[in-house]
């Protein structure tokens, strides 16, 4: 199943509600480019990525400025995740500095 929310005004609260609703779904692709999500909002998604019920294979966060906070929570969420094959984001638009990149190497 694919959920394409590209160019949608979904924000952190909306993402939190979305994640609560997909916990038992068989969602394989989630497209969130050009949304209003920040690093704080990615916390709920990170928790979902760590869950056994996660079957997400593709996550698109291009043109989302989630910064170092988002990079750190994403990196934490990817620890132990066995389903995600593709993560898309633009390093120039994401607002990640050296501190955020370091989270992916832990």
C-alpha cells in the first residue's frame, strides 16, 4: 500500500495522528515531500520505524527541513529496523549539519 502526501500541509501533529492510524496497516511506501513536518514531528515516525508492525519499505522526506533533531530521531528509528529499503531526502534542503550526520554513523 502507498500513501502519497507530497505537497500536503501535514504538520507534526498530523504526522503523529497518521502514525497512530497506520500502526496496524500494511503501509509499504510513505511519501511526505514538501510537507510542514519538523524534527519534532519525526519522533512519532521514529517510534513506528522501531516497531515490529512496521513494514515500510520506502520513506520520502525530500524538501522537508527537519534539521539535526530530525536526523537524530531518524537515525534512532532506523536502529533495528529491517523493512526500510529506501530513504529519500535532500541534504541541501534538510537542514542537517555535521552533528546530525554523525547520528547516522552510530
